[in-house]
């Protein structure tokens, strides 16, 4: 077997560019409904052909593919659990209640800023951007639709807040992973994250307030809001008790229950609660047989599998509530399978390293080194389609280079998180971008311009590297190879 040449490394990238561009050109945003998934599977096949041309066997390709699929087991269960939760929360009245109260409390003039702030606080407390977006984020996008404000901007605000909390929470698995990979204490890592995350969020929050103030007076529709509120209250028994599943989810997350289990428990609890509080909705959903227990069991089961649907005669309400179910996540899972397999094959057969190594050698100054780390991590989010690869690989590749230049490892941990974690939802075929688009019901390319925090945070991180601001140096004789303390 020979080492990959530059041509070997560039060929799959060329296939990716051509196929993804072709899918978007021919199908537009509908490319996420299948054409983009096909493109990524074909890209993975192109890497397999290159690897076999280098002397590897098909069995090697199979082994790597199996490892790639094993690596997304957690994401698969989380996605399916979120789909089930959205369906049952619509059935049980949890999301309608969030919308009902949200319309009354939140004003269009400061809605985007409030959305970012709410999601930031929740994500900080539970440590999960996915859980935040898949629960309270869904409700906030629903409220936006009812208020008449932009769902795309709202989705951008949800993602901005969710990733602020994800980065600054010691409960976040990506935060812990980054600290461990660079071998720094997780709390020291979180402190350094604040140097870019807090100013970036202030920038995003101010931008959302300005956008809301500019748009607010033109989108308020009090008559329509009253009709929608009356309709929701007529369909569901609106009560604060409907929000108990949300409180349970928050409690379980704080107790560090695995996300998939916490989401599933919350969905099941919401189903039982809905059977007690929303018997009419449950009966109408399953075309009641007269047996309350059978109706409830069938309703919960159906909502988890295929989502909730309603025909109230009011288009906005029907569109808001008729969604969810595990089957709604299958296209997203298809996308993730293709992207992660493609990325794993590139990494295993040395094709990514062949492209990154020359970049490392050419980065002579600290500023250029920072730009190189960012380009590598963001490029891996695009090419590999998985934020974990975009986090782990630059952390491994650049750790020794930072040490050689007497740069503290906390510099790299902050930069890797800013470049890898935060930019992942900006790529439609990345697992994070696909997830956010699926659960929020807003295409990645639609919310992309408004995920302001996700631009500002890496921009500040790179700017610090270029200017030398907040760049920490190693003390002579410092041992950077000792294991990092665990969280």
C-alpha cells in the first residue's frame, strides 16, 4: 500500500464539490429531501475507489464504514428520541401551551433577542444544543410563525443561544471532549471559552434586537393572534401542567441522564399526562374506539412513530402541530450516515492528513497558525460532515505544534471549539446542520445568514490569534503531556 498523493486527496474533494453543487443547483432547498444524501453516498464510494487504488482491500473499506456507523449510534438514538418527543409534545399540549403563553408574553420587537437569550440560558443549564433546539427551540419557532415574525431569523437566534450554552457548559459533551483532547482542565477550558463566546453573543444579541426593532412594527397582527390563541385554547386544555414534561427534561439533563434517555422519558411522561389532560385531542387523533386506555396507548405510540397530525380548519395551527415522529428523522439519518462515512474514510486512509500537513508547515506566524486551525476545522465540518471529526482531528494534529511554539494548550482548546463546534450547524449535510434543519423545520441554508453567534465566535478567536490578544504562553519546562483532570 502506498501513501496518498495530492491527487488522491483532491479527487474526493472535487467529487464532493461537483455533486453537492449539482444537487443544490438542480433541486434548491429540496436537495435535502434525497439528492444531497445520494451525493454524499457517491462521495463515500469515490473515496473507497481511491483507497483501493492505493492498495487497500474492500474489507478495509467495510471495516472503516462499520466504525463510522458505530460512532453515530448516540446521534441516531437522540434524533429518533427528538422526533418522538416532538410528536408526543404536540399531542399532549406541551408545545401548544408554549406557543399559547409565548404569543402573549413575547413581542415581535424584541422576539429574536429574547429567543437567543432563552436558548442560551437553557443550553447553559443542560449542556446540550441539540436538546435545547429540539425542545424549547421548536416551540419558539412555532410562536414566531404565529406572531408573523421570520422563522428563519428565529431559527438563527435559537442556534446562536443554543451554541453559546453548549460551549460554556461543563455538562456539554463537546466541551468535555475538547478539553480532554487538548489535555486541559475542563473548567479552565470553559473560562477561556468565555473570552470569545461572551463578546460574540453580545454582538449577536444586539444584532437580533436591532433586527426586531426594525421589523417589529410591520409584523404585529393582534387580531390574528387573538384568533390563534382562541383556537389553541379551544382545541387543547391549556394549563401550566402541560409544561411539566419540559421541567422533567431539564431536571434529567441537569442530573446528567443520557440525552436519548432523558428525551424518551419526557416523551413518555408527556404521553401519559396528555391522556389525562387532553382526552378529546387523543380521541380525535386515533379516531376513538371508546376504550380510553386503548385510545391513549395507540395515540402515544402513533405520535412517537409517525408524529401528530390535526385538521382544525386553521392552516397555521395545523402546520405548526402536524409534525414529529421518529420517521420524520429518517432523511436526516440518511444524510448523517453518508456524511460521516465519507469523513471516516477520508481520515482513515490519510487523505485529510495529506491536505492538512502542508498547511501546518506553511503557517509560520501565530496568526497564520490560527487561520490554519480554523480553516482545517471548518473545512472538516464541510468535508467530513461531523463536528466530532472537526474537533478531534485538529486538536490531535495541532497540539504538538502549539507546544513547540510555547502556546498554552488552552489557546488551542478555545480555537478548536470556536472553529469546529460552532460552525457545524452552518453546513447542511453536517450532522448538526441536518439536525437543526430537521427539528426546527427551517432549512439550513435559510437560517444560515442569521446564526450570528456562529460567525462571530470563530471570527473573534482568529482575530485574537492575529493580534495576540488573550494569547497565553507556556512557562518554560511546563509538562503538557499529563492527563487532563476529568469533569
